[in-house]
C-alpha cells in the first residue's frame, strides 16, 4: 500500500462545515452518495488538498467537472472510500461509470479510516488505464463483501483493486514523481 496521513482537525472541521452547506455529488444517474459518503469524499479531497498546500474546497453550486486539482497541467480527481479499517491490496476502489465522461486525466485513490480519521493514499491511475483495468458492474448486479454480506449496485460502477493501481509511492514526493514521469511519457507519445 502507498502511505498513510493523519488529517488535521482543522481539515475535518472545515469539511463538516462544507458538507452542511451543500449537497455534493449530484449525479444524473441517481448514484448520489449518502450524506455520510459525501462527507467521506469531502474529507478525502480536503486532506489531499491540505497535504499539497492547496486551498480547501469551497462552497459552490456548480459542478467541478470531475477535476479536484491540477498537477503538472493534468486534471486529477480524488476518489475516497470510507472504511473502518486500513485498506489492503485486495480492497477495491469504486468509480461510478457515468463519471468517465467528466474532465479528469487521472485519479488519486484514497481510503478514510473513519475510526481513527487517518487517510491512506492508496495510489493513482490515469483514466485510460482505469477504464481498461477495472471491472464494470451493471446497476442492480449483486456484489458480495468479504464478510459474505451482499449489496446491489445502485449504478453502473467500475471496481478496481488497490493491487491494480500504482500503489508503490511511499510519500507525496514519490507520487508526484510518478505522475511527472507519466506526463513526460504521454507528451513523448504525441511526437512519435
């Protein structure tokens, strides 16, 4: 797994305030997260922004278009799963299929341990690779959790295990280095 970060209390407080101001994640396909899931997403995104010395999220009645931050000129979307344990390589990240049309070049996957409020930066992946590597489950399909309980997919959703994303960075510096290398390779491919 990549690396774990403690979340400052100030980030938690600001995230809670923002969650009360607005309903985030309004999706046309009806796959909006619960208030708790939306708060997890806000905390995850704000923790990443804080670590990268960027301004925290602000209230807006407009969509961010799928872009949470810009890194080296690439649009990045932060995806956060809420859990009561630290994630493992076999744990999955969910990605609502309708979001594939949004304006993101790559994704940073994180996992919020809701018991100790620590954020694991699980890794990252360019959008094209996510769509090629992930498994698509259709709305209504039944999924089985590790504890053998089941749930029905509320929308077409991609699932990808942590072991199938770039999970080796051990710091923000490592992760930025990997994204920079990807950007250089992507730019080189335009010329050949």
